[in-house]
């Protein structure tokens, strides 16, 4: 994009664009035409390479009468909606400021990309954290983003005040509880609890917040239980479960990241990997029977949660099913062929993307894959194999 020739440029001194409302209709029309012409040229200055356009040429480019531009241009320049660079070319300060901000953003992004690449090469990036999460932590350590309209100096001063307040809160006296005390106002209908509040003491012992080696769990005061800690995970176990989940769900590789995330979550909660895979496979079979196609791994989150809530029941059912009599051979063949047909049907549907066409061409597709010549229905498949037996 063409740039004006300027030794200095003050972005803070640009006239707000809303001030154009205060100008006369003729002046607003001229300014609008000038900016529209520059946007069409994808430039912010009226220049053709090294050639500076004259006022007459600018008027032609902006679809203006030369006398209208000559009459309004001095007021437009004085108001700050247009300006003249060091070479005498007419340019728009607003469009040039927009270009400068874009270049600054690109420069910051390039530095961030370079820093991130170096961090990945040196291996200092924490495992399990995305780039966005790491950036948020770094920004938080620096005091967060500046507020709208806040200068860097004001942001630094506000951050210093916040740090002082946090330090003051850490050194504030702690109100502890001791037995045997009484409050100033008591409710005669309320049973005494045997505790009173004093400053800087619990049962006669002083409390100092700066003694960070002393840990007082919240459950000792409020009676709340601590949040259970998740079990340490092995990346190999997480990846293995994610691969099994992808196989059971039939989803594409674009959902691998979500599968790893869910696998890490459920394994961290101590859930059995077999239970997760079984729940996903069962829900996928139900979707296939209803001729539904899963799009994301999140579809299987609720079924897995239901299986987790009844994990013991599921295990008992699994033990009971193992003791039951085996299914007849024709039933096993029907189930195996039915699952194969559903897998082929879903894969073909994702490839075609046309439900009507798939149903019309299904007999040929079924014959091509060695499937029985019958309706795509579980009962029809069972009847086919039962009759063959």
C-alpha cells in the first residue's frame, strides 16, 4: 500500500471521525468521496508511484467537481479529515493510522511466533498447556491488558496500587476462633456454639499470615471437604485410550485432539478405560440404528457420563453377560454383518453427502461389500441368517 512521506506522524492527534457530523453536507460528501476513492485504490495517499496527483486529478479520481474540491479542501485539511505530506501529496490520516496499527499488530504477532517457536525448540513449553493458556498466564503476571483509553503510565500505576493492596491484605490480622468466648449480642433462642472471635489468635496461639510454612486447611474451619485430586497420568495411557475412543466412535482425525482431552479427563477421574470405550461403542451403535452420523467427540460425552454414574451396574451386567449362554452361530453372524453394514453405510454417507443417492445405490454398494441382499434393517439381517442356518 502506498504510504505518505512523513518525518513524524502523531496518531493521538487525529480528529475523531464522528466529528464529521458537525460539518456541512457538502463538506461531508467531499470527505466521503475522497476516502472512498482511496479505499478503491487500496491506498491512503493520492499518489501514482512517484507522481503526486494534483487537485484536478484528485477531483477526477474522487468523482468530484474541481471547483467543489478547491472550495472545501482548505476546511477539510484544517479540520484534520485530510492532510498533506512532506512531498505535497494529499492523504488520509485515518487510513494511514489504520495501516500503522495493522503493521504494529503484525510485528507483535511475528515476535510472538518467533518466541513460541524458540520455546518449542528449547523444550521450555509446559506440557498440557496451549499457547493461548501460556499467553494468558504471562499477561496476568504482567498485570493483564490495559483498559480502554488507559495509557501505559496509568496502567503501571494501577498495577502498583493493586500489588500494594494485595500485600496489605496478606498482612491483615486474621480473625480466628477460640472456645469459651461470647459475642456482644446474643440470641437467647439460639444454642451456644462455644466459639468466639478474637484477633490474631486461635486457642491462645498467634497467627501470622507471613508464616507460609503453616498450612490451615479450609476444612478445619468451615467444615468443607477438599476437592479430590486427580491421579497422575501417563501420556501413553491417554493416547492409547484416545485411539480406542476414535476407533469406537468412527470419527475422523480432526477429532483426535478432543479425544485426547476427554481421555485425560476421564482417566484422571479414575474411570476405567474399558468402560469409556464400551459406552462410546454402544452409543455409536444406537446412532447407526437411527441412521445418525456423529460429527464431534462431544456427542459421546453424555453417554460416557451416564455409564460412569452407573459404573458398578455396568460391571455387574458385564459379569452376568459373561456367564450367560453364548448366542447361536446365526445370531453372531447377523450381528457381525449388521455392524459391518452400518460402518460401510456411515463411511459412504460421509463420502457422498447425499442421503437420497445413498439409499438408491445401497443395493449395489451392499453387493460390492458382500452384504446380504435384504433391507437395511437389523430384523431383516437376523431373518436372513436364521433362514440360511
